[in-house]
DNA sequence: TTAGGTATCCCCCAAAGGGTGTATTTTTAA
DNA sequence: TTAAAAATACACCCTTTGGGGGATACCTAA
């Protein structure tokens, strides 16, 4: 049986180096390349498709979430494992929603990485224990929360736009934006803009 | 000449592994150990003091900034290099103010890490180019900006307090708090609460 | 002694936020 | 597939907060 071909995308050279070392002695896993940004990754896989991509979620320019989506659309045969420093629900959720098969935290050890790669290459999913716990904890309280529109408006608020500005940007009436803002605050149980922004940043929806 | 003894503190195993690999073939650098949190690090150096510690800035429990401070107080002979994902002024500043001799971003390559270790071991300082640029850009505009009172009020705003609430908490009149809020916004050239909170968080003054 | 930080007040209007109601579309579940 | 539920869009009410401007005065550290 041919080895599982793995590709790494991470803007931190140290992490690439670390993973490379950890995979070095695995006979059934072969690291076929690495990239430090989304575009280099796309260029590479145009010529050669790995079985599994280990992909950092937070990268300059194009994020891992976007890259994951594109890769999965173009090459459904490539499985993606998200890599992240943050054990944050929104990230995990975003990756899984965009076609990722797994999620690892960067403090994962050798054993966990290898297990994840094997599982994912077989078409299974693998989410690291801690991440899975987060997913479970937040599943009920966080997922049903904000609608697409509310999310969108929250992002624009966090960008510093006022309700009138948002209204004109989205071609909505001020009342509508007003209502959305109020209802998202009610849902999140937040009573002013300051805490709203903190929420948005802490849940990574800037 | 005996090799430079290096210790790594980072909560991400991949990063430790990556640095270890990069330092492997350096004859004049010896990696004597690693830890994944501040306390393990302190335990280790009680018995054996490295020449240089590579220290992640954001760690659970005790941050790198605090650890750096303690290490430098107890063992002035140990030089510290801060390691971080974020090229953020406040972090770099905080590390340097607490006795760090250097600052590296996690996308540093082998050459840069080795240079940094050598420089720092000699008692010099080493700040990665990008970080140095950030430091330079922010130096003039950030330091003289806010007064103690304005800082205090900004923190309270970020905690979600309204002006009236801040006034009663600080035993000030609403007008005073109002004035402070306005003048700090004028100084920072920020026009609404949303951006103000982002500023506060991004500059680590939550 | 002079500038800057602090504290106080005024006016004014725009924006935020709390409430309630309604109509249309889209989603989801029975 | 159809009925219920949720999302979206809009409106009007009203009060509080935010934010732009200008003015005055005290205190303290260069």
C-alpha cells in the first residue's frame, strides 16, 4: 500500500519543521511538500494532489477557512485537517462547515497527529479531544444564535460602521438594521456596543 | 568554548519540535530542555540554568511576559528571547520592558533563530526585522498618548461600563467622564465605541 | 511660571437601545 | 407536501448614551 501523501500549509516555519520531524519516521506517511500561504498551496496542488492537507487556520491574506473551502470544491479527494492555536469554537465550526475532515490544536503530540492523518485519509473525521469538548460545550448555546444577517451586521458594527452606514451599505432601511442590532444583542444578552465588540473579537468574527 | 545552553518554553509541541530540529546540527548550541508552561520552566531552571530561554508570549495560566519578568529577577544571567505569532507592538514592548533580550516571530527561519541566540547569549539584543519595524512605527505615536485617567476610563469602557456608570464608580461627575472619553477618542483619532474597543483590545489594555 | 493633566459645566444633536407590531419570505419539521 | 417556525424587512414609540464643540478652574510637575 502506498503511503499517505501529506501537505502542510502554515505561515510559521517552526510549525512546519515540527510536523516534518514528527512525521519523519512514519513509513506510511509521506510529506510531499509545504507552503506558507494559501496561494502557494493552491499552486502546488495544481500539479500534485496530496491525500491530506494539514492547514493552519489563521494565515495572512487568505485564511485557512477560505482555503479549505476552495480546496474541497476543486479537489474533493483531498481531505483537510485544520490546525490552530486557539481552541475556539467559531474556528472549529467554520472549518468543519467548509469541508474539513479534522481539527488539531498545535499542542498536539506526534501520536495524535499520526492518528488524525490516518483517520482522515480513510475518509473518517478526527477532531482533537479538547476541540471536541469545546464543540460539544458550545453546540447548544452558540450555534443557534445568530443568523447570517445578524452575523453580517455584527461584523460591520465591529468595523466601526454606525447603523445608518450599515443600512446604506446593505441597501436596507435604518429600522431594519436597528432591529437586527437589537435582536442580536438580545440573543447574546449584551447591553452595549463595547461588550458587543469584545464578544465579536473574542469569538473571532471581526 | 562550551556550547550555548538553550531552553524552550512553548505550549505548542509542534513549535518545540520545530525549533529542536532547527538547532539540531548546531555544534555551539545545545538544547538542554523544554517546557510547555511557565511553572515547568521555573522548576527546571531551579536545578539547571540555561544561557538563553526561548519563550512563547501567549501561554495558558502564566503568560510569557510574567514568566520573563520572574526569570530575569531570579536569574539575571539567563537571557530571554520572546516568541510570538503576533507582530503586535504591545507584546513586543511588554517583553522588552520586562527584561527580554530579543523577540522573534514564529515564522522565523533557522538562520534567524540561530543569529538571535548567538546575539542574545553575548548580551546583545536581537529583535526580528518585522518586529523592529513595528516597534519603530508605534514608538512615537503610542507612548505619549493617553494619560493615566484616560487609560483607566478606556479600560472601564472596554469592560462594558457606560459613562454614567464610570462616573459613579470613580466618584466623578458625568461631564468629567464625558470629557475624558472625548479627549481620548480625539487623541486616538477614533470616532465611535466600536473602534475604540478594538483599539483597546488590539493594544492589550482590556 | 507655564503647560498638561484633571475636573467641572454648558449646549446640541446623532446614535444607541428597549419595546411592540406587522408582512413577507425562507427553512425546517411533521 | 404542507403547516409551523424562523429569518428578514420595515415601522413607530420613547429614553438614554454617545460624541462634537467650547469654556473655566484647580493642581502639579517640569
